[in-house]
């Protein structure tokens, strides 16, 4: 008998049917009780009822194996979570946002059910974006010969998101054991299916993709759903290929407790939805089969009610989150260097390298050190090429195509699936070229923002361990999309580390620390300095630079320049020229923007009493504004002049070299600003 036909009312034993009914009635009673918590001001301010999705959600949870599989549920997956093993108490703890909520400790929205220690993943509210994470996990499962599947569950309307297509297309291209479940209730809040999809059945939008299996089932029917999910799992494992399970469901209630479906669904439609209730149909089937009496099922309903009552009492008495805990799990503690605690070496040991050589040699050294490191991005692995600037040249030849490989031109796919890869094993580190140029990274920002609060949102249960390398800045005549800087935007997100070295030794040291640390590091590389002799430095073989430690590149007493990236060598040039004129300028290389070494900055301000903040970014809303704000807030009484900034004009960067020169800062502009401040 085929896997698909295994479950029927007649062939399924009574114990299994009883288990299923108990799960379904428990889930439904919780589903109906949830809105009451809001009415009583106890919480559950967001609830998306699942009634009408009962068959497919029961089936997802039943085929899920917490020992081998990974499950990415969405906000309507209450029964999925219960069927997968979560208790009524855990569901209520999530709903009313208690400190011991296993999903997030009250940090994430209600109805976002998770238990990361069981591989039931904490996903965000960005609809459908977890499909990318599921694919990344599937990639790791294939690499490490995992025995299970990665399951992504979502509503049909979320498939309109571009990254969902990228996830499915990518999973098919890579032939990964991922099951994408579309729970199709024909509505995206109030938007009907006809306004969402070119095809009536959204799975048909993916028809024609090679290595992709599409299956359909009645998501209201327990047996049909069980058979389809079991067959999908068997197929995905056997063939190591993705499967779409398109489940036809019905939404009995409003989208959520903030929605009124009577405003867009007429009485007849809502009446028909109630008549399609999967739980009522399953109950009738059980009684008509003769396997259960009405009294037996009624007793199970009463048992569920008692379970919920007990869970309710325990959950209400559970502790609330401690306000002081908000700073816990913003970012994992980084790797700490014992050899170079300040990220400074004496320059006597090591080889003099260009910045690009330092990055390349450090990548290779760390990949030899840790077999669980991976590198991928666009143009990464084509014969002798290693990225658009050849930073990773020779990597694939030494470490092979499993560890060093190409990505499609899909920046959110690069970041999102890297997030998923690291979910499989905390030892995994994924180094990626997030885009050909930093300017092209914007499509990945949704994934970066989501990843930035993964550690905090999961209450410390999951940290994406990713290093995002981006070739940044101008001075190459690149113009739009090839010469911008984006650190000012990146530094606004808690949970990220943002570093921007200018010299070869710092580039090597920060990259080594980033790869050895848990969490997310955005590693900005000043591409104009890759091969510039100005960025050359002696690099010890094992050099490490800690995050949040600035470096005084030149001591001075009359004025402090705070800078980083491409403008650091320019500032050094200016300081050295002025030194010959008897003026003493101190130059601080931030190296790390997030976290920021405010201690070194303020100590220098108190010594020199004048500060010039220099960066390549625009002056208006650039990162220098934050530096100036820190100084004004903590060291105002030490200032003998206003904090001044030098940076780009508030315009895009032009392609013509004449325009570029007019826009970007240079040594001449920096020197003029220093001289003006020294005269203040």
C-alpha cells in the first residue's frame, strides 16, 4: 500500500484517532478562548484564529519529528504547534506574553508560537520571510546528512512576496529537503485570492520549476491532509528535493481580532464557511464509523476544557517579563582576544600586506581552523575568480564547492538562507558577500532587519552566526550603486555589529574576530583601499581586533579627528602635514562603529578640547552625527569649539570624476576644516 493511502477512517486505529481528536478539540477550544483574554485585558492582543485549517495543521504537527526536522510555523499555526507537542500552558504563556513563554519570553507578538529547543523555530511577523530560513536549514541538513526535512508553513497570500519565489526556486535549484505548506483560505486579511495571484491555486505559479514536486490536499480533511503530508515528507527525504503542499482551507472567522470580516464577506459566505468546519466533520465521521460514541467525544471535550482551565491558572500566575531584562540578548557576547585585548600589535612580527591580501589570508586561515565555516555570494566560485574584487581568490580551490559556492543574484536569498544555515548548528559560521557592492544590498535589508532581532526575539535561544562582507564607498569613479556608503543606516539596528577597517592589520583582526564570534557582523570594506599602498600594514598571523575598540593612529594635543574607512588615510595625511607646521592633531580610527568606543573618543576630547568628525558618508544624517551627539552629551564642558563634521554633500555620488570630487570629502577639505577649527 502506498504511503498516500495509509490513513483512512477504517484503517486507522482507535488510539490514533483519539489522539488526533484530543489535539483538535484542545486546539479549537484554545482558539475560541484566545479573544477573551483581550476582552479581559489579560493579553493576546493579536490572535489569528485557525478554525478551518484543522486538517492540514494537525497533519503538519504529526509528521514533524523534533529530533530530525525543523518547523517554521506562521502566526495562524496554533494547532500545528499543539500537534507538534506544545502544551496548552505554553500556548497561553505565549498568548499573554509571560516571562516563561517558550517562544520568546514575552518579547514577540502573541500567536507566534515557537520552541527552538525542539526545532520549532521563532519566526518574525514579516509574512512568508521564514521560507528563506527553512531553505537555509535544508541546505545545512543536506551538507551534514541530516535525516529529516525542513517544513515552512504559511498562508497563500504570502506567496506574493518575491522572497518566497526566491526560496522555492533556490530550494529546487539546490535540491533541498524542504516542504512548503500553503494553507489557502482564499483571503489575505480582506484581500481576496483573485487580487493576489495570477493562478487560482497559488502553487500553480511555481509550475515548471525543475526538481519541485507540487501536491494538493483538502486542508479541512484530516485523512487527506495526513496522507499528503506523509507522502510529501517521504518524497522530500527520498529525493532530496522540495515539495509544495497546497492545502485548500476555509477561514471560518475574521483574519484576526482586529479584523471584521462581515465588512467584506456576506452572510451566505460566512454561513458556508461555518458549515465547512473540519472539526465538526471529523467528529461526525468518528461517530458514524462506530468507533466512538457521542459520550466518548463529549468527555474528550470536557477533558480538554479541564486541561485549558488548569493551564490558564498556571499561566496567569506565571511571572511577567522584568523591565530590566530588555538589554539581555541584544547581541551575543563576542569572541574575546587574550593575545591582543586592545587590538594593537607592536609591528615586529608578521608580513606587510595590502588590505585585500590581509582579507584573503585571514579567510583561508579561519577556514582551515573551523571546518564549519562557509563562504558564498555572487561571482564567488568561477574558476580563479573570488568575488567581484577577488578578495576570496583561491578559496574554492582549497576548500571545495560545498564550503565555497556561488549565490544567485538575489541579495535577500543570500542573507535569509544564511540565517537558516546557522540554525542547524551553532558552530556554523556563514561568511557572505552580501552584494556585489554595498549599494546593492538594499533588497536584503528586510532579511537583515529580521535577523538583527532574532537573538533578542527568541530570548537568547537562537543567534544567526553570519558575517556579511560588503565592498563599500567611492573614490573609484563608480557613480550610483557603486560608490555609496550605507553604514549610517546599518548602525541604527540593535543586534548588529558594524565594522569598517581602513588598514590591512585591522581588516585581518576584525575579520578573524567576526568569524570566531556568534552573532551578526556587517563587515564594510573600503574597496578603494583594497590595493592602495596607503592601507598596507604588518599583519601578525593570528592578529585579532576586538569589537568596540578604537585605535589612536596618531597622538596629538590640539585637536582630535575621529574617522574611519576611506577618510582615515586622508586624515592621517592632513595630521602629518600639520605636524610639520607645528600643529598637533590626534587621529582616532574608530574601526568599529557598532559597538562604538565612546571611552576612547571622550578621553581624547578631554585632552584636545576640539573635535572634527570625518567620514565619507553624507554629513546630513550620517554616522558622524551620532558621534557628535555622544560628544555633546557627555563632554560638552570640555569643548573649546563646536563639534564640526566633514563628509559628503547631501546628494548621490556622481559618476563623472569631476562630480565625484565635488561630492566626496578629500584631504584638502579635511585640512581646511582642521585649520578653521584650530583658529576658533
